[in-house]
C-alpha cells in the first residue's frame, strides 16, 4: 500500500516512532528506503508508549529530543523533513507535574532544527493562539489538528494557516472510533452524496477536505491497508510550506 501510494503521486507520509509502537516506521523503512528525493517524511514527538502499549506523555525537552533520535534511527535518515510537536491537554497529561512550558518545548524544537536533525517544525493538537504565539518566535511548516467535514471547530486555526502559508493536516479526517468524534462515513447526507456520485463515503469525506481549503494536506493512509480501496486523492506537499 505504501509503494502504491507513492506511485500514485503521494509525497507526504505522516508517521511517528511511537505508532504501534515502532511498527509504522519499520513498515515505511522496509517499503520505501532508500527514499525518493521528493518524499517528505513527517513525524511527531511528545508522546510515548508504556509496556502495555498505553499512551503516555513525553513532553519534556529531553524527551522530545529522544523522540527525534528514535525516529532518525528507525527511518534510517540523517534528518526528518518535518517533526510535529504534539501537545497534550490536561486530561492526557494526568497531573500538573507533567506540564511543560510551551516556550521550552519550542526552544528544543528550534535547537533540533538548527542542528540539522529536523528540517522544519510542525505543531499538533494546538490552539489558534498557540499557533500564533509560535509563529511570533519561529518558522512553522504545518499544523495537525482534529478536523473533518462534521467536526469544524478548528476553522479559525485553518484560516490562520491559510493566511500564513502553513500546511493544515487534519487528523481524524473521517472521524474517530473513540466516540468523541462522529464518523463521517456514518452521516446520512455523506452516504446520499456518495450514492449520487458513484463514490464511497470515504471518498466524499476526503474530497470535501481537499476542496474546502487549499491549505489542507492529507496523509496517504487514512485508515486503510489495502490497495483495492479507491481512496486516493493526494495533494502534494508544497516546498513553500516546508520552509
């Protein structure tokens, strides 16, 4: 599926060493290494997995650095093109003791960029104000937040990204199985549009995102592992946004 995605024009793959954990980067490396010159690998740091696979915060500057190093090793690259700083809310952090100043996190990401370990800095799970604050201090390449056809609360952040030339990468582009976001494919209107156009509800949801705003950029594998599913609607990563 990864090889076919690249053949079809996808040049942006979103990953993280803690996905799985480890499995995502291992598959990307096995399928695509050595990587094409125009393939943009985007990873993220800020979280980790415990011994049982549970989601745990890794928000301190030293943990962010360790996360970047782990991605470099597993992907076998000298530099990850873009790394998202994935912030956690109070519910995910669990205790005030685990909260880390945003500026301290940004400073570590800037240091990693200056050292050449990452090409550009992205932000994930952030507010509009946090994006604006980060832009006041450094260059940001992209923002990755929860957003889809049915869940549009992050519209102000998308508008800011469009205005400032940042790529906006929606996670949960088709909703979520966790219950706190509705599934786009379960929506009656989406299903009706799919039937009228000879498409699938998945295609309708992804097509809406790409048509909604030119700043929107999709990752290549929104919940599929089969090349038989007709979902591809790639928008190529722009070098303008990666600066």
